[in-house]
C-alpha cells in the first residue's frame, strides 16, 4: 500500500501580488499529483495537501519558493487513503479569517512555547489557557482546564476576548494568557490581536495541537479526547493516529462511534445533531447522493460528490 502523506502548512508573509501566484502554483502542484486546498492572500499562504511522500516534498519545495516562504511552517501526518479528491488553490482576503484590520503576526505575536514545555506553562496556576478553536472542534477534545470561548467561527473570537478581558479585570486578575489551536495559525492571529490590546504575557503552542500530539508521549499528555482536522480523516489522537469520528455529510459535523449507533443516525443523511432539521426534499437528495456514493465504491471509483467543505454548516431551527 502506497503511503499517503498529509501536510498542513502556513506562513504569514506580505504577498503584494498574490493573485499572480495562483495559476503557477496550481500548475506546479497539479503536475506533482498532490491534492488538497491552498489559500493565498496578501497576508500569506495556508493549506493542507496530500500525496506520496515524494510528491509532497516537491510541493513543499514549490511552496517554499513563494516570496518570503523559505521557512514555511509545516506538519506531517499519514493517512491510509487519500483524504482529498481535488486540488484547489484559492484566493482569499485572509488566510485565516478573524476580521480585525491591521492584525499582523509578522509584526506582533505571542511567545512561542514548544510542545515539550507546554505542560509546565498551562499547569501554572497563574496561567489562563484558552482554546481558540470553534465549538464543534472543542467538543471532540481539548487541554484539561482550558477555557472554551464557545465560538462558532474564529471571527467571533475578538468580541469574546473583549468580554473575557473585562471579566478578568473585574476579578483583579492579570494572568499569563496561553492560547492553542489545531496547527498554530489561528494562534498567530489571536495572540497578535491580544498583544495589540496591551497585554504582554501572551503565549501560544508552537506547532499547535497536532505537533503536541505527535511529540508528547500519551502518558505525559494533558490532552483529553481527539483533535478535529479539516480533511476526511475528521479527527486524530495521540501519535496522530486517525480517530473514531466520521463526518455527517448532511450537516458536516463530526459524529462519534456511539452517535452512529443511535436510531437518529443514517449514513450520509442525518445524525443526532441534525436529525429532524432537513426538509423531505433535502432528505431525498441526500439518500440519492448516498446511493451514488455506494455505487461508485462498488465500482472501485471515487465519487466526486463525496468531497465536502469540512466546515460545519449552520442548521435550520
């Protein structure tokens, strides 16, 4: 079996003409046979790709050849099957959307903490640990004692933090702030934003949860649960082993093994979270789609409709 290497990467760097980079980068990566999604914006590059180890090496070389990207940050894991069906290189306003103009991690950012030193920092009673990810990600797992902002999108984080800061001030507290996210990119922006408010003792987990799960032994870990990832693996655990969650293709939320045993779960159609929120027409369409997925699998083919945007959609209520 051919090994599939999955690589997540990002780099905050000023790209004054990022639009002109789109087509050449797509051609270079497509020629290598890698698949996945790459985002380009004036503030840098971000994405996750997969392919053979040799193809990913070539892709990383092409990415590092982008202006100012020679030290591009990347993290590797493996998959038993290709987690993407297509290659996409997209232009964006931000490579991670927070929506606060002027936030620039290349000028101001929190102190990086290596995974090996993270436990000591977040175990310090004078440290407040904040999970900067979205609510559906936190549900799968988080660090013990971490604060959950309960945000649906990262763009809600600044408003949440303003309220949290006022709460700390009312309590007469000025603790160290330790932040973490999946791979580190959201913390680049969140720590930059928090430091712009005049808070000095701001830290973030270098390499994110993924690097922590890769290098910190499970018996020493303060991580509890699994980590949501934005590809068809859905979640990973210690050692970056693929987790037990699957994706509900109706609402795009992760579904645990226990939830898949519930009567409200129908593969490809509904899960306990979204059951009862779809119209009859929507259900009929989902069932037809699932039928086509099964038929394609029986033929040994990939069903292109099986690739989804792995950001949960808001459900009707």
